[in-house]
């Protein structure tokens, strides 16, 4: 993958939301280990970030995202069960690939699949790792997922100051990842879509470089324009240094 931003969309899904996704290698990486998938036919979206510093993170994110895609394409069962099964399918596929190729034995990836369900009027998500999902409404912008990193969990438990956490090596040390046996359980969550004006799935190449406040400003500056918002988010991460691969999927009501 060269430096140019790869993008897909905008597309409108069966739940009535329009999505755009983009990914850039950034300024300091030799390859892009991120993956994103848009599934308008299932109103489902996936973001993965292969574990930097580990063998074949790019392969882990590819295998995991494709396995999750195949699972979500089934379109049967309750939404919570579907995103949970997608995470289990991704973990099983990565572990199998590692077993078949010993050189890949330590590969791993984050995984965040989201499913918009028009019947319940909710978004459902599974989450493993430190990729994120944010939700924008008229009166707030919040991170729905909790990072599965040592620093995040120590900060949550009051054991580490937030400012110290960001400058520590623990910030990039994941406590859960797809492919790491015994540490790949997905959190399952949901939120009502009523009043939501934007949803963002992203890798830490965006969230580590662009503050939540700056992300909110960008989204509010591009109402009803997921493509414009998505590319503005990527550009902001690159302008801030682009230290990592950066990927974002932006969803807005059509």
C-alpha cells in the first residue's frame, strides 16, 4: 500500500445511514496494518488495527476483518449475538492462521464491528483492543468503547494519572487483542440511534493524534457529509504528525 489515502463510499445502507471509510499509511510506517470494511447490505461496519511491533499485524487484521465480515453477512439472530459471533469468528480465524503458519504465532489485531439495527433503533458493537467508536449528538460527543490497554485500565482504576498515562509505554500495551488466546473476549455494547448525528469508528492512529474536542469540531463542521468529515479527520491526524496508520469510518443519517 502506498502513502495515498484509500477510501470507500459514500454508501447508504439498509438502515438509512450513509458511510464513508478511509485509511492512510501515515508518515512513519512502512506498511498499513489497518483494515476497514463497509457492509451496506447488512448495515455493518468493521475496523481492525494489526498489532504494531508484532509479526504480521497486517495479516492478522486482514484475517480478522474477513472472518468478521463473513459472520455478519449471515444476517440472522439477535444483533448482540451477531456482533459477539463476529468477534469469536475473527479470533478463531486468527488463531487458526497462526497455528498453520508458525511464523505468525504472535500476530494479533484489534477489532471493532458495529451493526445498525433499524428494528430496535439501536447500534450494536463488539470491541477488542484500543480502536474506538464515538457517538455524536446535538448536545454531546462521547467515546462508547473502553480501550483494552494497560494504561487505560490503570487510569480507570485510579492507579495512573491520565497525563502520565499518555506519555508512558503502557499506553500502547494492549490487555486484550484478537489472536491472543485467553485475552480476546469482546465487550458487547449498544446505544440508541435516536438523535445521533454521526458515528465514528477509528484506529488509534486517529485517536492518539487528534483530541476528542478536535474530532467533534470536524464532525460538526461537516453535517450530513460523511466523506468530507472522514477525510478531514484523516488529514488532521496526518497534520499532527501521522505517527501511525490512521483509519476512520464515519456514519451519518442519510
